[in-house]
């Protein structure tokens, strides 16, 4: 079985701006790229799990979510790091786009994204972690049987090193 570190995106890896969907608006949190490299070097899968209600609200298409992820990996390649996978939830109960307007099992704190990743990558939850900045991230970690790392401020690398 594999071990993994699941990362929330907005507020954990990047400065949280409303409905980020363009690479040019992305600002890395201090130590975030280095934290991902540290996770890679320690033999953990690095998996991005992110709620993206802007899709349901009609602010941007799913392709923008994927474009930001691809851009993140290009940035990470420069330091020999990478994200192994992207899992995102495009839904929201009060969305504007009918196909995405629903209550689902993937929007955190629900566990659908974690469950899908664990199945796809054969992940051992007892040796895996979830890094996030919100109470819903920590609730998702707990519901998923993962150890939660609640990022608040400062260098993300320091927080990761103190746990892994």
C-alpha cells in the first residue's frame, strides 16, 4: 500500500483569493513548494484535493481548474517536486450551472475525493495525512481516517517537517 499527503489548495498551498482560476493570480504560500518536495522525497504521494465551487457558480470552467494544477506542477518541476494527482469538487448546492448544482459526496468535508484517491492509488490511510487550513479540511481528515495537519500561518515546510 502507498502512503500519501493530501493537500488542500486555497489557503494551504496558495494565498486564498476568491475563486482563483488563473495561474497569473496564484501566489504560493511560504514554504509550500518545498513542503511538497519534502513529501515527495519522503516517499509519500502528494495529492491535491480542492473544492472548486466557482465551476458550479459559473465563474470559470473545469478546464481552468486543470490549467492551474498543470501550472503548479510546472512550477514544482523547477525544484524537482511534483503533485501526483488532482481531485476536485466542482459542485455546490447553490450553484448557477444545473449540471453542478447539487449536494454531493465529494465536497469537503465529505470524503468522496479522499475515497476516490485511496481507491485509485491503493493508499494506506493509517500512514497518510491531510494538510489544510480550514475546519472543513480537518473534519474531512477525521471522517476519512487521516491524520490532519491544520496549517494556520508561517512556513508550510516547517509544519510538514514537524509531523512527517
